[in-house]
C-alpha cells in the first residue's frame, strides 16, 4: 500500500474526523479538512483507510474484486462471513447479483408506488396520535421511527396480531451481529433467525397466493435459482436494517429545515412543489448513513496513486462524498431548490452493485412523512433550548431525539381516506 499517512512533503497526516467520543453533530468541517489534506489516509481510530472524496468512494464501491463486502460492511472481520450467510450487504458478485435480481423483481417501483396511500394514512394516523398528546412531541419516537416500522411490516405482510412481536425481535440485533469472527451468531440473532425461518416455512406451506414481499421472496426464481430459508431470513434482516435508516432520514431533513429558516420559509410556501427536491437535498446534505466498510482482498487503486493492499480495511464516507466540492457546488450549504437534473447522483444510497435496493421505499416515506408533518402542524419548530445529539460511531447519521413543539390546533388530515 502507498504511504497514506504522510503528505507529499513528508509531513505526517492526522485525520480530523472523530467518529466516536469526539464525534461532532455536524462533521462537515472535519471531513472537508481530511478531503483537502488527506483524501485517502489511514485513520487510527477506525483502524482503516479513510476515503472522503466522491470519486474515491465510487472507485471503492465499483471494484468488488479488490474491495469486498464478504467481511461485513458494518465492521470488516478478519475472516469472511460463512458462505451460506453471504447475503446482500455481506455478499459479492456473482452471488450478490443473483440475490439482487430476485429482490428487484419482488421490490418493483410499481409495488412501492402502490404503497403511497398506506404511507399517507400512516403519517396522518401518527400525527393524529401526536395531536392527541398535546403540542409537544419527540419527532424520532412519535413519527420517524414508527413510520419506518409500519412500512416494513406492511411490505412483508406481517399480520397485525404479531407485528409488535416482529418489531421487538427486529430490535434485538442488526446486521453487524450476523456473524462474529468465529463465524457463529449470538443467541439473540439465532432467535431472530428462527423467528424468520418459521415465517418462511409458514408462507411456503400456504403457497404463492399472497402478493406481499415475504411470500414473493419465498417463490421468486431466477434461472433456476431460489432463496433457501436461511437466505430469505438474512435478506429480511438486511431489508429491515435498511428500512431502519428511513426514520433518521426524516429526522435529519426536519432538523436541517429547522436550522435553515430561509430555506424552511421557502419550503412552507410551496410544500407540494419543493418536496421532491427537498428530499434529494436532505439525503445529500445529511443522509442517514455516514460511512461503510470494505475489506481489501487484492491490491486495488483508490485515488491519486494510492493503492490498498490485501488485508487493508477501507472506510468510505458517503457523507463526505455528498459534501465534495468537486461534485456539488456550495456543498456544505443546505439549498432546497437545487436543479437535480443537472447534478450527479446523491451518494446516500451507495453506488455500484450495492446501490440501495430500497431507495424508492425510503424516498416515499421521507416525502410523505416530511410533507404531512409540515402541512398539518402550524408553526412547527424545535423546542426552544433543546440541543440534539448524534449517535456515536462511523456508520450512521441519526439524532437520538428531536423535541418539537407546534401551535395548535392541527390542520385537517391530508390523505384521501
């Protein structure tokens, strides 16, 4: 590997970005420092090579032969995940390609768009519940997180009488615990897998009569290839984990609006006309995923002559890519009316073979959640004096809570039901 710890003049480089105890609520300045001075650098706190440019991230995510996902995207392990557990975020082509084709068929754009009435009804129901409690609420706990949970259950066809159990089980773990360095799973993960395995067995025994996603996955086939029970369980875990990023996306966008009063006023004046662009800008300015990992399996170029060697962990920052001035003008500013037809793709959903398959569902939830929120609650704002905090770590951008107030009464429901 090239020496990524020194500048060309020999001066030692110290990354400014602090992912854990010193993590800034807004790390754009730290990431900009690293991008300008050391766009590819060994980060001792991450024990990884940190990549903070738009082009560098594209290079890493496209080259699966060199930069593998099989050692986990959330924390690369010394050994790969067992082959039978290599699913989606833990898999490389061609295995990943076969799996993705099956899910793309099941998770079509038309299926997601058909969920819009459900999304509108859910958002309005949640806001009705907020109104019933008074004029103060926690946006994360009362709207953003349950909005995400409801859509995952609806998409998978989880019956109402077991939804609470399903949601409880889904909170036991996340994809970082699918396997440890010994290739074994924790008891919590094993319980979750057993729960999902029984759900798969039940759907397969009932036959392909239902059109929910879980049933569709059970019977999907591509060139003679079908998911086995273990794979379906792991696919569901990945979809649930990915769906869980929607709540933070709603919270991040609402907070950005509250921190930029001129942009908020512009949005309130034309909610229907600006929501699509606002969602794009929200995912760019403060998307729910801060960064992800890869493991280097063979020597590979990253950027400007920097090469990684086998065994090197790579951490690439989606947030830094989305704030790269080489890709976006005035990148650290929150600007609602950017012309997205003339701009490169936002990197909040990744790039290359692992580009987020749930992007359309995530966008739908944020569009409906944020527009319904600001249409229905007059003079919505952060509670005066409230100071939010980010969860620590290099993977996620999520506020632990967002305490909001509004001046009642609420405006009428916006859904057609």
